[in-house]
C-alpha cells in the first residue's frame, strides 16, 4: 500500500515543474548569450551528459548495495522483488541528474564564459577596495599568514576535487536516498541559486577575482602578484590552485566554452553550493560536517585568490533566499 501511494505521488510530476522551468530559463540564457557572441551551450552537452551518466550509475550502485544490506539484515523474504519495486519509484527522478542538471550546467558554463566578451569585468576595483576597508588589508594576506604548505594542500583538496565530487554526487545520491519533497526543494534551490547568482548577479556585478584582476587593470593585477607568488611557493607546479587559473585563462581566448570553464568571482558559486548543502543537512547527522565543509570552502575561496571575501556572504544570502523560495514552491503534499 505504501509503494502504491509513493508511486502515485511520483506519477504526479508537480515536483519536477520548478527544476525543469529553471533549467529552461538557463538554457534560454545560454542560447541568448551565444546569439550575442558568446560560446554555444550545445558544444558542452556531450561532456556533461557523459559525466552525469557515470555519476548516476555510481550512485545507483551505492544505493543498491546499501538497500541490499538493509533488506538482508531485515531478513526480507523477497529482497530482489522489494528492491525492484522500490527502484521503480525512483526512476522518474533520474530525469534530474541525467537530463536537467547536465543541460543546466552546459548552459551555465556558456553564459559564464561570455561574461568577459559581453559585459567585461566592472567591479574588481570596488570589491578589492571594499575587502581592504573591512579587513584593513587584502584578506588573502590573513589566510596566508595562518596556513602553510600542508594546510594549503588540505584546503586545495577540499576546494577542488572534494567540492566537485560533492556537487556532482549530491545531485544523484539525493534522488535515491531523499524523499520526493526533499529532492524537489534541493534541486529547485540549487538551480535557482546558480541561475540567480551565477548568471543574473554575475552579469550585474561582474568581477574576475584577485588572480584574474590583471585582465581588467595592470595596476590592480600587480597588487595581487604577491598572492600568485605565495601560492607558487607553497604548492607544486601541477597543483589545482596553479593549473586551474591557467586552464580558465586558456578558455578566455577560445570561441568555444571549456568544460567547467568561465571566469566569474561575484558571487562565489562554491560557497553558494555548500550553503545549499548546509540547509539540506539541517536536523540530520550531516549538519556539523556540512558546516565544517562550508567554512573550509569560504577560506579556500579567499586563500586561492579566486574570490574576494565579499563574494562569500553574497553567495550565501542568494542560496538562503533560493532555499526559502524552493520550500514555498515545492508542494507540501509530496
């Protein structure tokens, strides 16, 4: 009876409406910026689709293994049948990680890559000076006075591979382990955050970030040269904090969008994403770990030079507002 009720609620696709609508908005933005001279979002679809398939299949195997252990522990008489019955209720949800999310990311990357040619970076001086006014120095100098080579390596690992894995796998794992309403709220909030922050705000308050500030003004760029030197002294030449900027700079001169490419500092989408993780983890055992993760990402955004300090609170505010809207838009009857 429980499975039938769940299937009926899944069959009602109201929970998909908001994420799909936001995805279509992002796709429209990608097509529009391409028409204005930016790269095409369609050039990236294959890469993002393949990545999403690998992640979703891995999440499926994790869920099957976990549920098999649970059913075995409960001494389920027909574990295979029970597993398949439960899996069928989750299959409609896979439209989110397999189609919606990759289309959204491809479109987002295209719009992000078009910021420099379409509107330029206009607020780097403002944000750099605001940071200095608040902290009485450039904030990266504070983090670099606190963290040496080992801790910088740890921060880098959290900021790059761990954050990327968390973003990718959260989109799939939640469709297997979350309730229907949780999935709807999570996806709506995440996509709305990236649309409102990574597209709308990024264009309105366009900034490159400290390590890319030379793209705007040589004098401003020289202000952050010590940061680049410091990172070079702390890390191996192949380190992500050093190779990442090189990769993004190569994409600046390319007519096509790079996978995961584009330069934009305001707001920090790294911070925005982990804010969503924290909000999703409330009242669960994951709350404290997610808060620690979020704190490390905030530090990493400054320590790496990708962002000004002001980028973090703006991102968190946008994410929080998006979560509140997502909770209102997602039907409570799910």
